[in-house]
C-alpha cells in the first residue's frame, strides 16, 4: 500500500513535511491538512456565530466522534470518552478505582513516568501496597510468568500496564496480561499512549476495563486531546472518577446525584469542540489507511533505523523486547545529550531526548542516564532514514 506515489500523496497533505526530517512522532506527529482544516473551520464558525451556537450547529458531527473512535478499538460509542490528554484520561480512570488500605496495585518497570508518580500518590494517600513486576532479563519486557504469579498471590485491586513505554521500542504483551486479569476479576488499566495509531487495538482481545491514549502522537491529531475507553463492567459496577459535573452526572435530588450510564461519566462539560473535530478527522484518516498497513510501515522504517545504528561502534541501541515498535532509542557514551540534540536540530532533524527521571527502572537496567528517541511514522521515507544515519555516523 505504501508505494512511492501514495507516500508522496501523504506528504503533500502534510504542510510541515519540508521543514525538517520529523522523527519525533512519539512526541507529536506532523498533522495533515484535513485535520488542521477540521479545527480551523470550527474555530472560524465559533468566531462568526458564537461558541454555544457553533456547538449546537455541529452537534451531530461532534457526537460522531465517539462512534469513529469506537471503530478504532472494536468498541461501542457509549464506552468512549474525550479527555484533555492521555494523562488526564488515565488519571480519571485511576481515580475511579475504590482502593482500600492494604490493597495491591500491580504494575511494571516500564510504565510511563506520570503513571508511576500517580501510583506513588495513591500509595501515600490510600496506604495501598504498590508491587512492581520484574523484567524478563532474557527477552526484555515484563516477565509474564512472574506477573501471573503476582496476580495469583496478591489478588491486586488493579493491574496497570503501559502498552509501549515512552522510553523504548518495547511492545508489552497486554493481551496475555488481560487474560490473567480476567481470570481473577481484577481491574485492568492499559496506557496505549504510544500504540494508538501505530498498532491495531482491540479492547475485546486486550480484556481491559480502561484504555487511555492521546491523539497527538501516532494518530497525528492535535495536542490537548486524548481519550478513554471504559468497559461495560466498569460502568455497570458504578465506577466513577473523582469530581463529576453537570455533563457526567445529573443533580437528581437536593442531596442526590446520578452518574450518566455511559463513558460520558468520565468527561466534563467544557470541552474544546475544535479539537474534538480534529481528533475525529485523525482517527478517520488512520482507519482509511488501515492500522495493519500502518504497523507494517512503521516497523519497516524502525527496523531500517536499528539495522543502520547497530553496527556503529560509537553508540548503543537500547531497545530490547520480544516485539519492538516505532520507537528507536540509542545512547552515545561520553557525549553531552543536549549538544547531540542541538546538532541534530541544526541538521533539521527532530528527535526527542529522554532523561533519566523519565525511565529510572529501564535506564538503571541499561546503565545509562539518557536516551535519544527516534520515532518514524508512515509518511517518513527511507531516504530520510538514510540521511539521519549518515548524520549520526558523522557527529
């Protein structure tokens, strides 16, 4: 599918494509013009007739957002909620788990830094026990056998796993872990921040109760927009985030409120409608292209990067795992990482620098204190990869 003509078409639809070699898609991808136009058109409408009136006029298009998003995850519209970011979505789900003192939250060494901080807050506030599963040192990624034993032993209130961590190309086996949780009737929260738009996602196969993600990364959508999937089980058992409002609940009596019966329970009334329309356009584009072809294209470019970086004696490729995705990380001993990033920027190459505090467990294992993250996407070219490798080999 990704023949030269199609790739050129995609690049023509991307206004920023000629400004840089953009290998920071795990941070924020370049948006195509159809997504920009969806947002600009709505902002213009708001300026012309007013924000409330524009929302009313576009109400049906705004409501379509949930169904389009559900199509991405093999879910139903009622199970989808908008959030201001992946972290906001994640924390709303996390806040709904009714932890009691002494109960266990089980996670991995490769979970996202913001999630790790939130876990420590819950441990401090609710006096729970935080258990971190070990890594399979041979293959990389969480030790699945150990994870199962920890679930059997601790009967955790929640298992929380990041599908693809921000600091490496590792792809965690969230489906197998989901089966472990299903057998024990344990709440299961998946962070799909880096996998949404890069890999096919099926919440039925993952068996998760919650799945959070953003639009700005591999979905190529706007910043300030994320989403949350909430399972029927979570809704039926009355889970609700801290602090509802008039959108997520009804004031059903002077001293009574009733949460709505859909995932809107995890939203708030004030939402940026222009971003919602941009996010919807982003999901539609991903679905039109197809997540399987996208996955293959991203892995092809990532493999080309790893194959080119691997033989370079001056650096270490850090990615390790039974399956690797579209994040390539490397470390150069004795080099100032900020200077390296600046040198790449001077060559008009966008990458991202991952600091030690963002990946303490992982970097301790790898004995590094930083990593350069290179994340190609389907609109990048083999020529851009070759240019990058030439620059890195010369720096």
